[in-house]
C-alpha cells in the first residue's frame, strides 16, 4: 500500500470517527450534563442511558469498526462505554460486531493493495501465529491478545490465504475475550462494582496463558 493510499484511508477513517462521536455526544449530552449538575442520582443515570435508544448501538459499532481498521486508534474507551450505555450483553454484542466488521474491512483493504510489512518488535510473534501447528487457532489468539497490533495480525491473515469464512470465524473467536472484558467492565464500572478489577486480572492471566500456548505450539510444530 502506497503512502497516499494510507493517508486517504486514515483521513476518511478519522473523519468518520469524529462524525459518529459527535452524533453520540449529541444523543447523550443532555443526560451527561444533567448528571454532572447533580440533577439525578446514579440509578436514574443508568436508567436513562439504558433507555436512550438501542438504535445508538449502530453509532458505537461504526466507531469500533473504523477504529479496529485503523492502526493505533484506541477503541478501548468506546468499547467500555458501550457496556456503560447498553449493559453487559448488548454492549458485548456491539463490541464483537464492531471488531469483526472493522478487521474484515481492514483485511479487504490491505489485500487490495501491494503491501510490505515494516520490521517490528511484534513481527516475530505475528510470524509465530501464522506458523503455528494450528494456524487458524493462532490467528484467533492473535486477535484476542490486545498487546499485539491487529495490523500485523491482519497481514498474517492475508498471508495465510484463508477463505473469507475462516477469516471471519478467527476474528469472531478472537474478539470474544476482549469484547467481554470491555463490555462487562463498563457495566460493572458504572455500578462501582469491584468485579471489574477481578475480571481484568483474569483476562490478563488468560492473555499470558495464550502467549505461552503460542510458544508451546510452535515448539511442537518444529519437532514434527
């Protein structure tokens, strides 16, 4: 992908994020301002947020999708906010759908242009994902590990030459743990529940276990 292609796509993506973020602020601004002016308590705030209109989920999906497709865009805040505004399960669905759409969009765009991946300290790990004894499982793990840039994982998906269906399944499975963390964390956060801390710790432990699994699987493949 040439430099001007990147500029065009990133610019369009940022403009899209700004547009949808402005629309979300317009939808929720009165509620937020009233809360900070102590017009009502936390329970009333939650009730108003959850009954603001589920059609707003489309705006959150759009931002998460665009953010997932653009390297370096922090979408964690929006993903957590979806748990705050829609609750744990609907927020979880919003996060998963947005991540799947965004990464599939990124793969299609990257696959339409010649590309050369720059050296990165994460590149060896991305190569391990691609060269695992079970590569599709490795790809799913790549999408599940927040520390690993999705750009490299998307390049790995392209290089593996998987079918559209297999790519979709890998992205879907990989997006489940992080989407769960953000949505359930956001839901617990607005209630001031300590469970969010416990969930975060468990997810971190899971990520470490997944990374260890990658290394073990790689050694198995080398020994075959």
